[in-house]
C-alpha cells in the first residue's frame, strides 16, 4: 500500500470506519502484514514538483525524477519552484498550490510528488487544494526501499521506518475518526476513537518488528565478533555510484548491480584476500541527499559496520555532473554516523564515461587531500591494482 494520507482509486479495498467496518479495517492491516506487497499493474501518473534555489534546480529535479521512476510510477508533468519561505499550512503557499492544481488537472495526473518533507497537516491541506493524493520525498524513498528489500533484515528495517512514517498520519488515512460508542447505559463516557484503535494496532506491530530486529542484530553482533580478527574494508558512497559493480569486480561476486537508486540495501561481506584471508570487504546501502532520519534509525545496525571499518573506500561516480554534491553528502553522513575519523581511500569510478580527462589537481581537490585511484570497474587490470592498493593500505595500518 502506498503511503498516501487519503484514499485514492487504486485502494478501494481500504474499509471506512464510519461504515461500521472497524473490525474489517483491523483485518485489512493484519493481511498487509502477512502477505507480500502486490504492485499495481497500472503505475501512478505523477506530477513532480522539486523545490530549491536556482543553482540546484537541475540536480534536485533529476534526482527526484529518478526516484519516482524507480518506485514504478510514470511522470506526466514536472516543474521547479523557488521557495524563499516555507508556508506552515501547505509549504508552497495557497496561491502556488492552486496554480499547480490547474496544471495537475491539465495533464491528468493522479499523484502529486513534492521533493520535500511534509507534515501530516501540510499533506492533507495540499490534497484538499490540488484534489489528488500527495506524496512527499520521504514516502518516495520509503517506497523505493520497500521495493528493493529482499532479505528478512532489510524488510523488517524498511517496515519499521514505514510504520514510524505512517503513525502520525493515521488521522488522514481515509477514515472518519469519530469516537466509537461506549454503550448507551454505561457511565464510562465516550468510547475510544477509531484513530486510537488503529494507532494501538500499529504500535503492536512496531513492537513485534523491533523484537525481530533485536534478534537479527544479535546475530549480526555474533558475526562481527567472529570477524574481529580480520581487517574490515567498507565501500561507501552516494547511491548509484557503482559500489556493487566494484564489489563484484574485486571479489568475484554476482550481486545485483542495476542502474537504479538503492539497488543494494543490505551489507554484504566477502573475503578480499582469498579464502581464509585476513581482509574482508563489505558493500553498504547508498547515501542520498536528505536521507530520512527514520531510515537512518532503522538501518542503524546495518550502518554500524561502517564505524567498525579499518578503511573506508569512498566510491564516486566521477562522470556525474553533481559529483561535488555527492561527495559532500557522503562525507556529511559519515560524520553524522561518527565515522569521519576512519582512514579513507577515494575511488573515482566510471572514468570511461568522462568526456574530458580530469587533472591530478582536480582529482586531489575532490578527494579532500586523501589518497585516490581513478578507474572503471569494467577494467580488470585497474581493479586488480585497486585490490592490491587496498590490501597494502590496511596491512600497513595494522603494522603501525
């Protein structure tokens, strides 16, 4: 089920509480928990609005469009809005929202995607103004994560973030949240609201998930203890920088490396120095601008491996026009995770896609003075040299 705050045509199966179907509503959520998500054959027709300054309009719009396509929707219209001061009621302002409503109707969109985080009230007010469902940046990223979650650990982590996002938005889930009667002859006062009952249901599910996550985390700690005698090297970087392709080339794995944001969610670890060797290599979930705090909190145990690394290999798509933003975002998130003091080796990937070769001075500036290597993950000779450089780096650190 998509994370919209009001019912839309694609979800007619969601029962309405004021029809006396509260029990049916609870059963619906039970079914959602037990059955895998069934994606609609017909994608949403999205009108995408990106917000920012004139300098970053292009890069922000390109990113949100990529995320919307990755979640499986079709884009029928787009625009950029320069917002100097956020409006507390609709974020955009009533006038701008009405202008967008006209363009939304003209292109036949059934979903408005806003590249910003909206409060529950702002989302409801925008929906009232534009007349269609509204989806914010956090919901889009959650949808992409949910689509790419394959292992039990990833599915649990994504669902925790999903429910934490949904919890404060219960009042707008297409339900008339009138209080349920407490009995005509009783003196107990008004009954419990439908929103309170659904909140309890979600809280119960969150408790179950957190227990499951604690069990998974305990298993991860056991694995990390077993590997404590080995040196840990971790690949980090912006989403879609080519980390998984590099991982496959370095250790001979066949992990999924499609050209899509957040294709990898789980941390995958393999031996870099041969069977029974002393150096392990891990691939991690990619970073992105304004990564929701809910996802950071849910993936805390996965990201814990970053802080335990002996060397961070920062992978950068050097052919991307927004590489400076990607590097800054990666370094800021490493600092936020408490991993900013760990030694780094920059790998400038996809050099085969560069139109013009960059100078050593430019590459040194991008690497912030750290050691760097330029290559294409398709170049076997360059990958072999990188593998040797990583092993030399971590082993020299061990001797110091």
